[in-house]
C-alpha cells in the first residue's frame, strides 16, 4: 500500500497538537524530559534516546554514546553520523520499535504519562512538525495539519488500550525481531513502575469540537503491521535473509528394537548399546600444576572454579595430586555421580583426586553423554554400580563405571542431539530468567506498596512531620514513631527435646522457622500463640526485597536464630511485621564474623504507628493491592517449575531415543543467558567441600 493512502488531515482546533516540550501536551513528545526509562538495568533519559539506540544493536559503542547524552536532541544528533549503519531492516521495524518505546515510556512512567494520555480525551493526537510528515504532520496553507502522523496515531492506539485494557500495558514483552539488543544483551521484559495504579482519568470537556473521522476507504494496518521479514530470518551483520526451514515437533523414530536394559527399554533400530569402557578411557595424568582448577556442579556441570570469590577462596598448597582433564573430557565426582555431578571439561584444567576423568574415544560426542549421565534413569543405574560403607557416600570407581552399559547412537546423531538440547537449553534458560525477573519486579512493586502504606499512610494530602530517620524521613503528623520495645515483648519458649523421634511425636505438623527451613538441633523452642518472628542474622537484612519478619498464628517452632515477639494488644501484629520489613537494618546489625541483630538493638528499632483503626484500613488496602501481585508471582514460580520439569523430560526422551530431533530447527539465540540473582544465589550455595570429603565439591 502506498504511503499516500496513509496521509491524514487534522483540524488543529479539534485535535491535541504538540510541538514544543514545554507546552501542556509536550510530554507526549519523545523529546520530553521527565520520563526516564530503565531497560536491562540501564538508565535511559528519554524515549527518543531509546528509539535511536535501537537503530544500532550491532554497534554497542554507538548505543552507549546515544544513551549517555543528557538531552534527547543531542542523543538524536549523536546517531546521525551512523545512520547508514542502521540495522538493515530498520525501515521495516521502526514503527514496531516506536510503538514498543511508547509502551515502555508508559509502563515506567505510569501515572504521569498515563494521566497525560487520558487528558487528551477522544481527540486526535498530532505531532506538529516543520518538515517531517511521516512521524508528524505539517501545516498546510489552509491551516490544517497534513501528514501520516505515525507517532500521533501510535499514541492514540496506546491511549485506547489504556482505556479498555490497561492490564495488558503493565508488562512489555521484547519485540520478536532479530538482534533486539541493548549493549550486546537481549532486551528483556519490562514491567510497569511500582505503585502503578490507574491514572486519574480526565473528564471529557463538553465544548471540545470533534473532528470528523478521516475516510476509511483504504485500511491502515499496512503501516503498523508490516511483516518483519518475508519468508525467512535476517542475519543483521551481513543483511542476508536466511531461508527458514520447516519447524516440526519431535516425533518418535520409525522403528524400534529392545535394548535389553530395563531402565532404557526400546531404542531406535539403528542405535547400539555399549559398555562405557568401549566409549571412554580413564585419564589419570598429574603434574600439570599451572592449569586452572575445575569443579563439578550438580546444576551446571564442570566449570572453572572462581578462586577469587572470597567466600569460596581456597588456598591449595599442593596441586601435585590433582588430575588433568583435557577440554572435552568427561569428569565426574565419584561420590556424587548418582546425583548428576558430571559434565564436560570446558577447558584444560585440574580436577580433584576424588574425581574420575574419562577421555572420550573418537566416535563419542561427550556433550551427548553429559546429558545421558544426568537423566534420572541413568543416575539410578549409577547408584546400583556404586559401592561404599554408607549409601550416601557410595563411590562409582572407574572399574565399575567402565562396566556400565550406555546407549550409543551414530556419532553425527549424538552431535545433532547435543546441538538441539543446547539450543533448547538457552531458550529455556532465557524464559526462566524472564519469569524470575518478573517475580523480582512483582516483589519490588509489592514492597514499594507496603513501604508507602506503612510509612506514609494512604492519604497523600495528610500533613507530615520529620522523623530524623533516613529510611523513614517523614510520617503523617498524627502518627507516632515508637521503639519496638514499647510495642512487643521478647519471649523465650519451651525447649523441644533433641531426639528426633520425640520431637516429631510432640510437634507433628507444627511449622518450623529457621534459616532456609533447615533444622538446627541445638536450641529449638515451641510456642502456641500468635507471634511476630524476626530473623536474627543473615543476608536478608541487606536485601530490601527479602522479608526478615513474619506473622505466625498458632503453634510454631522457631530455632535460636529467631527473635520471638508477642505484640501488645493495642496494635495489629501484621502492621508491625510490615513495618519491620521496611526497616533499613544497616545501623542495627553487626558482628565480628556474621551480621547479627542483637536483642538490644532490635528493641530500639523505631516503628511508625498510626491509630489502630487506621492500621485496619491500611492492612485491608495492602491485602487488596498485594494479593494479585502474590498470585501472579506464585503463578510465575509454578511456570518456572513446569519449564524445568518439561526440559528434564525432553532431555530424557531425546537422549534415550524416544523422540527424533534430527529434522528439528530451533531459533536459539547465539549468546548464552546471563546469570540473574537466583543463579548467583544457587552458585553461592554450592559451597565446595574439597577438604572435607576428598574433593567431593558438588553440592545440592
């Protein structure tokens, strides 16, 4: 469809027209300051800078120059010398990118930008321009505005969506276009700003003239819904269009035979079964002390150990007994192989004496076997072949490992399966990361709602008074700020018997409160009343997104790392819990080896306290506002579990020949997913125990 068919004529008197950013509706302009954005954690001052940066996904240094500019005009000018190097499909995707930028602007400036959009009522929105009649409209001789007005029409599209379906605007998915990157990283989902309640809608003005709708003899969608790439995908570095192959679901193989192994069942007719001794040879080389240290993780396989990470730093004075693992070797922990402590060495390195290093023969693709060895069925077989004094310390020695039978597909098929699973793994990891980030954003939004309510109340116009407290600088004038000692009593409880059988008999299903729900057998106490439980030590004190206080109703069993508080009847214990989770604990915790909240410091924590009737109203408000966030976060967490479960099932079916993936094409991103905070936490929990159990450094 020709661009001429997209030209519109607008009556300025009946339209919302913006030209300068200091006008009433100047905030609709991409040049308008005061609407900051954050994409992938990078702060970007204006939607204009974001739009211009999206031109150059393959030139991160240009993107950095653009977003570092302080004004939108200089950001735009900064991009001009590089316009010829814009992404090759720029003309085809620029409208999609502009729509996405506007949605990001709304999501992250929900109240201000949303209120501005709604204030335009039902009038046409037009960007007046002196020379651009694509994004805007130019003044004609008769005073009308003539142009395609793409920006104005996109704004009207977002406005109508805001009126009818605002929930769909509170999360912005990344565009499904190739190389949608910022500073070399894939752009992730963006969620609405915290406290994103519905913008106050402006009543339509009765005297506003309404322009007659433009003729609709030719439809508009061609402008806004251009196909990204016709019949293929684009290689942005070379401007090549690569023909996409058919993408089918995995299906069973055409013919099967019995493998003779109960755990394996039927296998494809052209597959074989071989002993591991015909697939691998033991590598037992020492004396390579300059190589990096490798370790095996239950979650990530073999990796290079971070020797500089303070919590995990190890001083190894003697590396002479450490074995060499060449790049591509299979290494496994003898005591933890039955749990999946096995993987492929990513580089030449040193491995603990408590590991076995298996060198693959020429016809073996080690990546395939790292997947096979970590399936549940194979790990059960490993447990049968392991031996030791106690079951949880059974070892799988080389002599037993080489006798174990494994399935053997043709070599090229092993490689194809490995490539498929690696590509699928990257996609699954990206999806899980997005879900986890969504959970983090929901928790952040919930925390902000709670913090606002319990420190400032629900009336934004209420008079306030200063408190002199950094994390709670002002509170409503009629509230009190009271030390925790005046609001509760710190309790000691009934000592629980240490014998597990007696404890279980006494407590039954009584909930346990302790660090990570791990039972501490030294000092456990039993209470049977409504209480506030406050952590005594640990990292949550320094992470404002983690709760340190909880409300418990009825019988509870906390360990000695929990402060137990009985709230006084004049206040709602739930309100005290919310207030404690808003505290900045930096000035209240300390210790020589571990940060700890002592009882004396705990009692001095200041708590904002409104009248009890107002506490009731605030708690009802928080229940109403936070329940949907909690439900969405729980649903996202369940989805993460489903994704992980599906991937485990897929791996098992593919590596044992239940599904044929030889003809499957998967559009996997070329880059590896970046670890998020959950990944970092899992890595931190994988504490090495080399010195304790002969190098068995793979933890749960």
